[in-house]
C-alpha cells in the first residue's frame, strides 16, 4: 500500500527545489573564494567577553554555535542579523551547543544538550569531548525551532545518549545514538567511559521517528555515526569500532549512505580519524583523514580531503609550513573552508585546488586585531563563520570569539 506524502514534507520539498534552482543559476556568478576580499565581523554583541564559536551558517545568514555561560558552561546560540538568541538546554542550567553545520533554511537548528538525568553507567559519551559537566548527565541530540527545543530519541532506554549534527530542508536530522547493549570493542577505561553500542541515526521528518544507518559490513565494525545530510538524502559519517566513542578507531572508515546502505569513501592511508564533515547538494564530500600509516591513531595527524563519486579523492593542500588540517565544510559552489595547523592554526578557504589563509584575504582595517583560527562553515553567498582570537581593549589575554567573514561585492 502506498503511503501518502505529508503536506509538510511536500512543502519542504518544493522549497528545496526552488532553492536548488536558484543556487544552480547563481553558480557561474560566485566569486572566487581564494581571491575575494572579506570584511570580518566579530559576534560578541551582548555577550561581553564570554568565549563564542560559530559552527554553522545557512543561506539566510543565520549563524549557530556556542557561547560560554557565566557559570563556565556552554550554551547553544543562534545569531540572526548579528543578534544572539540563547537556545536553552534539555535540562535546567545544563550545557548545550550546535557543533556541526546545519544547512537548512526552514528554521530548524540541531545540536546536543545535557539533560537532568544521570547515566547509571557514568558514561560521558561523545558529548564529553564538547560539553563540560561535573556529573555524567545523559546527553541527547535536539532540534530547535521557534523558541522550542525538542529532545531526539535514541535506540535504547531513557539512560542512553544521542548526538545530533545536521538537518536538511526535509526536516531530516542525522547523528548517532546508543542502544542499551554493551559493546565489547569499547576500550576499557577510555577517556569518555564509553561502554554501550551506538549507531548512526536518521531522525524525521515525522517527530520521534528514528532509523539506524548501519556500519560497513566489515570485520570489527560494530559502530557508526552520521555527520551531515543533504536535501537529496545522502548521508555521510564514519564506521568502525566503539573504541572511546570519539574519533580514533571509531572512524576506521568514512562512509556515504544512500537509501540507507553504506559505501566506503576512500581515505588518505593513515590509522583511523577518517571523518567526513559535510556533503553538498552536488554530492561532494569534505572532511579530514589521517595520512601517515607510520603514526598510531593516538598521535595521528590529519589532512583535509574532498571526494565525490565522479572525481574520486583529492587531498586539500596545507597552508605553507603546516602538517595538520581539517576541511570543515563546503558550499554548493564547491568552495571549502577549514583549519590548517603548524606552529599555530589558521582559517583557510579552498577552491579549485588552491588553499589560502583567510587572514590574508581580509579587507584592510577589518577586525585587524583578530586572528582567524578556524573556518567552520560557508554558505552559498560565500559568507564564512568560525573561531577567532581577539584581544579586547585593555585586556591581558585573548578571547575566543565567533566571526562572520563576508566577501566584498565589486
């Protein structure tokens, strides 16, 4: 029996089709990201000297990320027209953040938050790498819209954890979630006390619907995690062992899921850490991959990569003198942004085989006291958000602050 298509899904499909038509027509007019000049705005308004980071920017110019609270915790923040809106948390006075690019334009923001529930196994889960906590609060993925935050279910009981990354224009969200069952491939005594099995998850478009995206059918692969989804329903993420629940051998392989079936994305040859961060509407994937097989996963260095089924794998060049980098996001003009590190870390923009330090592309006099450390996302107008170091007047130390770099129109 055929299922009727919900009106909300049909509406978002039409919206997405209109957007893609517009984006495609604008492709030839996109400025070269590696030669454009950028004005830089620091997103610190009404937040004082609290550290902030921008992880996501969509085609409406909405920036999402996190800010530090007065108690030293982290709070998910959405900036619209430069004005910050705290998104709250799933538990009273708990930590939350938006950690991955969220590319939809239908008003949905996805991220992670602690609840007020305590995990009896004392797991910190993957959230432990991003959210500070004095106790092992259960962490869940969330979707926020119009002032309301909704908790996303997992594959297990109320004590199990989840993590949400991106949401597309069809109200589908991806991430990963735990089962109740323990996983023997978790490393005993690992940094995040990970014990349960987890798998990549696809939520929606119906509320509380969750589907598993399985790991690759390879020996030793028991876990998976999804990091991004496009409007075509293509999902990217990782497959591997439980390990410590974050990176390392949890990311033995990078994965593309189409129609729920996983296929391997080639990597740069190192041990673990093969992680896609974003997939655009053209099916082009960017991320980072360990590249030196002589280095164990614990000490591996990574390099940004670009991959598509049509063109294959392409390493993204380091900035001069660097040897450790990530590619964090890509827009629909195949312009890539990321972070390149050597003695220091610098935000970069990549296009057509060329990587350029974003600091060198600033319009003269534009936030000259700020060092752009990491570029985390780029929209189809070429606007970039990320993390900068800025020293306020009279201060003795730098402050981490979110920024938006906008290309100057000729």
